[in-house]
C-alpha cells in the first residue's frame, strides 16, 4: 500500500496502479477495511494545500548495491500551476532523514526541466521526495511529474564492506 494524501481522499491508502481486463489503468482505495477499485482518469488530480502533495521514489541503488556512487544532481521534467520553492529532497542509504536539494519549480503549463543540486555527496542508494511547499491549485493539473533523472558517477574503488 502507498499513501498519497491529495490523490486519495482523507489520507486513505491506495494500491499501486495496474491494468484491468479492459486495458484501463486502475487502483484501489482502502477505507475502514473496505477496498474500492477506481479507474484512473486525468481529472483524478486534485488541488492540495501546502505540504499535502508528496511523491517518493523507492531506495534506488542504480543496479549496483555493492558500490558507492557520487551524486551530483537530479533532473525533473514537470508542470506546475504554481511556483514551488525547493520542492525536491533526498535521503541516502535507506534513511528516512531527508535533505533538501536547491532548485525551484516555476509556474509552467508546458513541460519544463529543473536541475536540482546539492554539494556532491557519496552514497550506496538514494531516495527522492518531491513535495509542494506552496498550495497546488489552478486551471490545469496542479503538479505533474513526467520523469526523474539522476546525475551520478560510480566509485568502483569504494566497495561497500
């Protein structure tokens, strides 16, 4: 189960997306031990108050769990109805303690790319979190994320014990 606060009503839990027998993208929402299926449609996006919109990746090890990596930047292709000041955070090595990247979303109704950066750091794995420091509202779809790319270098001499 995954909790996505503004996507699901009243902070309910939802499943991962899947495709049903009709080829429709669906998910299920749990409330009071009752699971209800929903068909995903583009109008499923909702406006959200500050701090209630959150996307978090899994702990990414780049397919090399036994080696350290140096992280330089994260690139996010996005649309946003409102300016979002420093919305991207990271946690390393399975930690749930997130630090902030530098970089802002501007108000764009067409796809824009943000390079978010910090002082380069070394880790085995990385989790990215994107939040809304400002209310999400507007005529389009609030915040939309198209893709996330990470600029890193493998440090093969720094093997993990």
